[in-house]
C-alpha cells in the first residue's frame, strides 16, 4: 500500500521530510509514502491528488494545518475529520476501516479530535466569519484543500484521511498582513509581508502570536508523522495472508 500525501505549504512539507520538492511535483520520502507539494487551494490540491494516484498511491491523506471553527480547539490540537462539507454544502462521510485504524493508532500518542471539516476557497481571516461557518455547517475545523483531495479519493475508490493540526483558534482573527502579502497562488510573498510590516508595525505582535501557534501545529504534525508506517500497515496482514494461500 502506498500512501499519497498532499501538502499545501512548504512549512507543512517540512513536518514530513527534509527533501526539497518543487511545487506541483511529488517524491517518495520512503518506500511506501509519496508526498506531493501542491500549493494552496482546492484546484492545486486536486491536481496534486490526481498526480499521486497516477504515480501509484492507493490511499490519500490531506496533511497540514487548519483553522478551528469549534471554540474547544486550541493551537496544536490534532483533528482527524470523520466527515467533510464542501463549499456547496455537500457532505462527504469518512467511514473506512483505515480511518478507525488511524484514529486508534494516533489516540495512543496524542489527543485526537474528530468531527466535520469544512471547505473554504479562500483564507477565512476573521473570528466572526469562522463562528458563522461553524453555525452554518456544524464543522469543527476549516481548510482549503482536504475536500478536493477527498473527492479524488472517492472518484478512484481509495481510502482517505484528513490529518490537520490547528493553527488559529476560532476567536483569533488573522493579522491583515497575511492577506496583504499573498500572491495569486495563495502563497505568502516575504517581500510584500516585510513592506506591509514596515508600513504597519502594529501588526507585528499578531504575526508573532500566529507564528507561535503555527509552531505548535507543526510540532504536533511531526509527532503524527512518526506513526505513518503503522497507520499504513492497516490491511497488509490480510494481503500477506491471501498471497500465501495463492
């Protein structure tokens, strides 16, 4: 079994491997783990997921950071979605045996929060908007890529997981500097960020706080990454047994 993992940001990629992967490309980081660096947003994630399938991935994971929609979630908390809801309010349930296996494995090491993950096609910056999304969808967590990856998994009848660590809690509004420094692909451009900070130094404390939250999320993902081989072991014993009887 080959796990195909979609990551949107280079910082998220760093929680899995030290290898350099160009955006839009995928690389094996071990014999059974194939990672694609997609870039932000659902279109990039869909393309990356399709690339992983074409390269032999038999299971897909959407991996990285996310925003909390539930007030009980704190920076660094780990979420393992058991359902998803897309931007058109269409719900996708995740009920595979692999999901249950992954939850059991991870729960032995970290607290795992399950619930619905909502899709957004752009960054949701304000706490007010996050609360409204929670009330509308019942989702506990939000990102831009997981639903797109899940739809490719469903199209190819492949098991899917959304493994996401919380960065911004529901009551936190993102600093304006984030949205002002994005390029058309949804990536933060350092030069734009520095210029905005020079003109608006009051934004610096918010960015520092966000950076601390981001580090907490990345540290949790690094812990989870250590369990990927065990997570991928689900079903292999039955396959081995079947091959021995053939």
